C-alpha cells in the first residue's frame, strides 16, 4: 500500500496485483510501461512472471523489489532484461528515481518506434508516389456508430458517448479501419498495410502499432487498462467491440 502511495504521488497510474497470476492476467488484458515485482509468491514465482511478462511485451520495463535476493534470481533478472534489482527496504527517493528512469526509457523507445514508422511511411511514399494515401476512409458511410463510439468520416471526428475525442490523423484512420471490421479481429500486419501502407512481419507490425493502440485507448476508453472498446486478441490482433 505504501508503495502504491509513493508511486501515485509521482503521478503514476498504478494497478496492483496480489499474485503472479493476477499480474499476468493484467498484462494479458492491457498495456503497461513498467512491472515492479517481488520474487517470492505462493504459486507462480517472480522469475516465472518475468519470463511470461517479457514474452507478452518485450518492451516492458522490469524492476525487481525483493526482501530475499539470491544469486540465481539475480542471474535470472539479468537474463530477462531487468534494469533495476533492489533489496527491501528501499530508501525514500531511490525507488522514485529508478521508476522515473524506467518510465523515461520506455517513453524514449516508444517515441523512437513511432519516428521510425513515420520515416518508413514517408520513404515508401517517396519511392511509390502513385500509391494512394489513407485509403481506409474512401468507401465509408458519412457516419458510423459502434456501441458508444461515433465516427464522422466527413469531418474526420470521433466521439464516445457523445463526447468529442480529439484524434490525430493516424489515430483516426486506425480507428476507422478497425470500425470497418467491427466485431472482427484485424491482424497487426493488415492494419499496417491498410492504414500506413507498410508491409512487414507480424512482430514488427505489433511493435510499431503498440504505441498507437496505447494512445488511442487512453483517448476512447473509460478505463484504458481494462479496455472494453478496443480489444487485444492475444496472438491474433485487435478488434473494435460491436454490440450488434
């Protein structure tokens, strides 16, 4: 509880889990920047949690905070890319510094991935000037309503429960593409092709889209960490939930 208080005081959005299994369920359901974990739980231990967390999100930052460090766990921490391995109790201010550094690393990587995506798209347009741009909006009806989500394709505006939601051009086209396939799972590769006109592998597409999906959820979801509109289907892609 005190850890939560300290992190919230930094301005962090904190979701607590009482076990390794609960933490893994949260990681399967949504995107997080940082996982802070103990090593010793009743069933799943911290090393197993780190291994599965890393497989779910290679970009997830990891901090180990434990009262019982061992050589084996330290070696495992290095293997899974843990940047910070701390022993309890942690001095006031030290944890906050380590968390701030981890979040900054995550933000920098996300911005770099976005910049590379934009560079790739621009280079592709230069190499293939005849290729159409953002075709996903062409054959759409003037407006669409999918559950609480409304899309006005003429004005390129979105709303949730009647509340306007400001979206960038790329965010709107990504949402529009998902709306075109509402209720269906759309693979990351397909989204990259249809929205950004960029062909790549599943893993590359997933990595490039991750930041866009995260930002989109923060704008359209009442609770971004427990999405109900823009859903992830593990191993397959993304789906815009439809109440039809």
